[in-house]
C-alpha cells in the first residue's frame, strides 16, 4: 500500500499560473484584434483563425487545470498549518497548566512538608495510598482557588454606572481612602463586577491583588470608610467561598434578631 503525498503549495507556482493566465488573455485579445478584454465580443472572434482559437482554448484548459490543482494544494497547506497551530496552542496550554499545578503543589508541599511535585510525578503515588490522581488534581485546584481568594476582597454597595472605567476609577479611590494615608498601586490589582447586570441589584465588585499582604492591608483598614462621606455605605469583606457566604448570611440574620431582642446590648460579629 503506497502513500501518495499531496503537492505542497508555494508562491512560485502561484506566480507561474498568473503569468500563464496573462499570456492566454493576451492571445485572446490578439485573436479579436482588440486592446482590452472589455472590447472583446463574439463578432470579433468569428473572423479569427480556427486553428489559433483551438490553440488558445487548449492553453486556457491547461491553465485552468493548473489553477485548480494550485487551489487544492493551497487549501491543504492552510489546513495543515491550522492543525499545527492548534496542536501548538494545546501543547502550550498543557505546559502552562502543568507549571501552574507544579507551583501550587510546591506551595502546599512547603506548608505541609510534603514531597515536591517533580518527585510525585517521577515516582507516582505511593502504592499504599488511597488517593487517586483525580483527587490530587482536585486538591491542587481547591488549594489554587483558596490561594487566589486570599489575595482578593469583595466590595459591597459600590453604585453601578456604565463602563469598566468607572469601576476601575472608583475602586482605586475607594481603596486609597480605606488605607489612607497610605495608597494602593493601581498596577497591583485588577477588579470586575460579579454576575449579570440587573436593575434591582447592585452587583458586587471583586478586587484581586498581586499578593495577600495588600488584601490584608485593605481588610484591616476598611473601618476608615465609616468616616468617608462618599463611601460610608460601601463595605469590604474577604472573598469567601459559597459555603462561607451562606454561613455568613445566617450569622448576619441571627445578629439582627439578637439586636431586635436586646437593643440595649452591643452585638457584633467577630472578625467582621
């Protein structure tokens, strides 16, 4: 069983076909005795030599055949390049994911005094361990999300207006008022609204810093907003998990009930 390789497209073939087509066009114009194809009509070709017409038609068929093969070759070449590019992107994404998992795993290993990620990959999981590779990946993903949340805060009550620029500018002002007299470098964080926009709800703003120290600084200084005329109704909290948010919601409801029952007492939630 023989494998026939498809011809590879190249620009020199394209230029040759273009030259051949120009030559055929010139031959047709000479048969009709005109200077341009727009002046050519059937009446001019009626008086042309039949042998010359046959020759020109034969050349035209040859050029069309070469053009067809050239187009097929170009299509195959483009498709091959696209496949190579997709494969390259997949390899790049896989490499980035492996590096991310390695970095996160090594952070966890450093905290828990475990083997390094490379040792785990080389030696595999211990034979007496009940953990599976999928569980390990799940643990790494959870740890990565936890590490990310440690670097983020959530802002409640920041009024909504059109445009991302409004969010960025107002978050910048808000953070600087919170940590005043210090300031937060704009390049050290990113921010965005959470969820789809609704007319009856002010969406939260998630702010992610480059390190957890900045996030902790903002959380420790958030009480300064109580004296801010502009942001006194805006609140900043840690970036909690859905389960933690639900638990927090229950505690807030319980606190409100306690305040209603014992209004003369001072009630508060520990750790904000």
